[in-house]
């Protein structure tokens, strides 16, 4: 009788046995909600590993881009924030072993271009994010091979894109390293001076709450958190280090006419007469929110990571006169992710409280409905296959 708990065949070592099918959340087009269905279990190539998924992040950004027709290629298995246990390794893999706990770094890139060699690998022309979309102008052969995500029982990944999880880092946090690394990238791009004042727009979302949690690593002295709900802002405020002055501004408290009365910028100036050194903008839409730039100091920085389709309503002459720096950024680099992972391992970063929702894969319809509704506060959501 064959023992299927551990096997070696055709250069592949692992514990999958004779499993041939698995569950996967598949997206086919912008019109339909992704569906949970049975698909073939992926096979490991010489340099691949197969991960038995333990936790995968539920990212609202993917579903917004899917509706907007911005996901390519399709169809695709959803899910770019993945952690789990190595179930198989290819013949040429010697960096990880079957049974090890790992997180996936989903950013596929060539590894040799100028961007990849200068801590900007998320800008690679051949790049894309597994379970998300390509970012290059054309679909590269590398991303075509490795574009499926991990909202499934198993995922195939290139062996060079996994990090071993420290024993004290849970699968759930391991999956959400990616989100925290995004916030880290935004903070790095701001090039903050010690004791800086920072405005966070969209502070109650995943990126905003992560930025608040990471603020202490950047010597920030004061945070001004902007969001729609006062109660949600108060919850996020508790994430900040106790040595950081933290104030909140709820747009719901400024009156319906705040865009025309400029109540937001007035309130920012009242709370902090010293102008802000930077604005971290995670707001996904609405040009009105950019009146906050009226509270930005000379030579201050606007970092936008919200993907807003709105046009910045400021003439370049004003940008020039104020010596403002305007930085657009997305995603994170391998170095960013490994920095977050190191902070978690060392115990300098405690982030379990960022995870607010957990779902089983068989309950994915409920998870997607909650994500769409947004009536409940949600910082980070995890799906456990």
C-alpha cells in the first residue's frame, strides 16, 4: 500500500499525495462576482514550490479594479497576500523545505533591471502581482506563468519569492505583511524629518491603520488622522504609539458643505498651527479631500497611494512656489516586506490588533458582501482555507 503522506516523484518532493483538485476563488470578468469552484491542484516545476494555504488576505483594491476592468490577465485565482506551509518543492529548490511555514512575496519581477537592483522592484516593466494584475505595459512570460493567486487550498509559487515565517509570526500576520509593507513604502517615500507632523487621509482603512501602527519607526511627532467616521477614527487613534500626539478629524462632523467652506483645511490648521511635513493620501476618490494640501508646509510631501481617478486641483505654479514634492507610489519592495517581517520577529512591531475580520473559504460570499457593504469597521480581513 502506498503511503501518500510523503512522496517523491519526477523530481518533486512533498506531501500532497494523490490530491488532484482544490477549491479556488476565480475571477472571470468585470461584470461577475468571483466564484468559488473546483480546479486542478497546481504542479511544481523544477524551481517551484507548492504552498498549502493557511491564510490569505481579502483586499478591497482588487475588487474595485476588477469592476473597473483593470485586472489582467483574466481569468485568475484571486488573492495576493498568502501564507502557509510548503507542501511540495521542485527538484532544483534548496532554499526551503517541505513543512516550513512561509509567506509569499507576490511581486513577480525580472530581478535584473535597474528598478529591481535599486529597491524599486515593484516598478519592473515585467512586473505584476500574483493574484492581482500585471503592472508592465505587456504581459511578460514570467508573469504569465506565475499570475494565479492564493484564495485557494494550494498555490504554486517561484521558490525565490517566499520568506520563511519566524515562529512568533502567525500565518495571518504573515499574509498581511504585504499590506504593512505598502504603508512602509508610503512612509519611506515621504522622507520625513525627525519629529515630523503627518496628515493621514483615509486613516480608517487598511493602509491608513497600518501607517498609524508604523509611525513610531519614522520618528513622527504628530499625526492628524482624517476619515469619515468619528468612532472609527477613535479606534484607529488607539493604534498609535503613546509618545505620538494624535488628533482626528471626522468629515461627518464638518458639515455636508465642508468641500465648499474649506472646513477640513481650517480644522487641520486649528489642530496644528505648525504646517504638516507630509500628507499620506490613501483616499480612493474625491478631489475635495486635497484641500488638505493647504496645511502642507513649504517643501512638504504629498504621497498618494489611494489610486484616486481625480485630477489634482492645484496649478503647477503653486506646487513650484511651495516647493512641494508630489509622489505617486504603489505596492512595496522585497526589502520593505522583509523589514516588516524583521520588526515582527524582533517583537518591535505588534500588529495582531490590525486583523478585524476572519472567514473560512466556504464562507467567501459572506466575506465579499461585508467587504462591499463597508457598514462595519474593517482594517484587515483574513480568509482561512
